[in-house]
C-alpha cells in the first residue's frame, strides 16, 4: 500500500472537520505520552542512553521511510524531537515522568474519542492496527496541506480516495 493509499483509507474515518481538529490535538499528545512513558529505563550504551522510546521510534521511522522517503524523513525528524522532549520530561522527576505521560495519554485519547463521537464512526486502528502509525502521518499531512505544501501528495490522496 502506498502513502497516498494509507492516507486515503485513514481519511475515510476522518471526514468531519471537528474530528480532524481533535486529532490534530490528540495524536501529538499520544505520541509524546508514549515517548515520555518509554523514556525510562535508559540503558547506557557507549555514552548514549538507549531507551524503549528510541527503539520504538526507530522502528516507526523505518516504516515511514520505507513508505515514502520525503514524508518518512519528516516523520523521523518529528519523532526525534518528540523523543528528546519525552526524555526531558522523564528526567524532571518520577512524578513528572508518570504523571505527565499518563496525563498526556489520557487527554490525547479523550480528544480522539470526542472526535470519533462527532464522526459517528469507530477509530481506524480498530480495523487495521497500522492506523496507529498512519494517524501521526495523517496529522502531519493535514498540517502540510493547511500550509499549502505537499500539493502533489494531496492530489494523490484525493485520487486514491
């Protein structure tokens, strides 16, 4: 399946503008929550701290890069930023690590379910677990399109839909 096909399929579950808006808020919160919660433990590895967040993000980045080089590169950069922010939050204290991570996760999912209430349709990942990876791509693509960028991709998605 191509990037455009994934985005078109995901978009079928996200036609209501309120749902798209709640996803624009909720998905980054969920991604950051996962990065925060997986920022510990850190395994020292030659002056570098390897965390579950880095491993999971690297695997996601490989999937994104295999799907599309340009969008995959952007997603890799965004994931790296979220890994760094997550590590900073986790380093504050155990309370910030757990409370911040769980708080972001719960609030992010609350936005998701509110959006799907407006949509009147279940989340895409219920039918295809890849939706958990496509969600951040969708939000990123929507942001690019809102800025007047990635017009070719938008056309491809419209054709695929």
